[in-house]
């Protein structure tokens, strides 16, 4: 080998090594830490509010149609549940978010997804500062709507014991009551076949136990409502237009699921009550029901520890109708299954087609007694995996 060829080979090797290192850093380097806990999204005035929520959208025709559907529903606030494709860069927000979901930017309460967070300082942060007219972007924050406190959690930033985010969350949970909705990107519990449960969100879920009624997430590109776990209903609303992920049809926790249609979750709120519905892009209601909560009160303001019957959680039947709980145990009630039984039991619900000729999967089933803890059988997902 001549000297010139040897030099050329060394230069090529150095260039290839530098490219590999840059790629590794791009995908696996720790994301810059976020800050939060300050005012970011304005509260909604009035005694009633309509909130829509979905994530994992893009600038496709499917996303455009869903934005039009949500806009026609006159939302007071829109929760974008994260992920601006492909990498959450400044250009991605300009080209793949602003033309569609950007139409709702002025009323949006955002939370970052796993695609957004690694480059949040150049994409997510400046976009939302401009859109909401703020001097800085909060990675986690809270606002109020119709007697409910709505908590935005950053599932991509540190939220474990000792973190600033978890300490802030616990401070927001001091008032008694359960009229709280928390939303973040990666679902704590999911019947999705692509990602499944997120064990890393356990500290946040544990903090919310006994203090919240609803959790809403994206990440899985489908629509799900799980049976209550720890008296909290987990919704997954990730059918925002960027592909679809399948459902594990044998998951006993799944009360409703659709993995074929585009659609979003609608919440109509008033004091102590949330009426939920999954609405398809075509406007068809796929699943609906009502959840009740205990209004928030400062500690020490309760005359009695017992909640009035009218404020106790309601049972939602398969038809979507709700009824107040009876003080007498029904002969059809079942004892709370253990975590092991939940993970091993065979499917006991019926899987049927959606009410209309749509190919969407509609899964409904009996509602078990809330479980204190459900152990995940899935490994902890990588926090940096791009899907």
C-alpha cells in the first residue's frame, strides 16, 4: 500500500468513527434536564369545560381530518400527549406539527414524548414558548378547569424518588379529594402490543393513588380505556394519525380498545363529574361513560372522612350507563384478583365488531374490582428508543 492510500484509509476510518460517535450521541446521550412547576397553561374559567386529548400525530391527511373533528367540538383546552415526528426538531415542529396540530396551539396543554425530549431545547421548548406567549417552557405544570386540577407530567424527565418533578407533584396532591386528571406520554398501564406497561412511571402512579381519578397517555398508537386500577382510570389516546399499534386482546384489564381507527378522547368536565368519550375521526362515539370524583378541599376542611354517596365513584356498565354503587354486595360481584391471577387469567370478555361497519376493533368486558397494584410482566422499556 502506498503512503497516499494509507493516509486516505486512515482519514476514512476517522470520518467513519466520528460519524458513528455522533450517531450514538444523537440517539443515546442524556437529554438536557427540564424545569417545571411554574405557571405555563392558563386555567379555564367557568363551571364547565370540554377537554380533548390525543398524541402521536403528524401532518398527514389522517391528522388533518382529526384536527378538524376536534376543532368542531369547540374544545376549551387540547392536551397534546407527545411525539412530533420524526425527531421533534425545530424543522419537525415547523413541517409536521404546525400545519395540522398547530391550529390548536393557542389552547394546547402539551407534554413531551420520547421523540421530542432529546432535542427539546431546540424544538419543543422554543415552539411552545412562542405558541403560548411564555418566557420559558415548563416541562411539568398544572392548571384548573371546571373544578378539576389537570397535571401535566414529563415522562421523559427524571420523575423518580428525590426528583424535583416528583416533589412538585406531591405538593400538588396535598389537598384532599380526587378531582384530578394527570397526563403524560408513556402510559403506566397499557394493553398495547407495541410498548405495553411502563414500569418507570410507577413512582408517579403511586403518588397519584388516592388523589386522582383519570390518567391520560399516548405512546401506543391506538385507543384504550382500562378498568380502574387503584381507583384510577387509565386512558391511552395515541391514534393521532401516525400509524397504528395493535392491542393484546387477551389483556383482562382492557375495557375498551380500538387499533384501526383514528380518533381522540373527549372529556366534558363539571364539578365532581367527568363524562368521557372516544370519538372517531368520522365523528362516531366508540366508547363513553361517566366518572365521578371527590372535589378538592384543603386538609382539615372535611366534616367527615366519608364521602357523600353522590360523590362516590360510579360503576360504568358495558352499555356506557352509570349507576351509583350499592351498599350491599351484588351476587355477581367478584373478589379482587391478585396480580398473578390478572396476568394469567384467560380473556373473559366478548370481542365484537364496532357498532358500525368500521373495521375497528371494539373490546368491552366486565369491570373487575379495582386492584391495589398490578405487576407488569413486561420489561422496562428503554427511555431513549425511537419508534
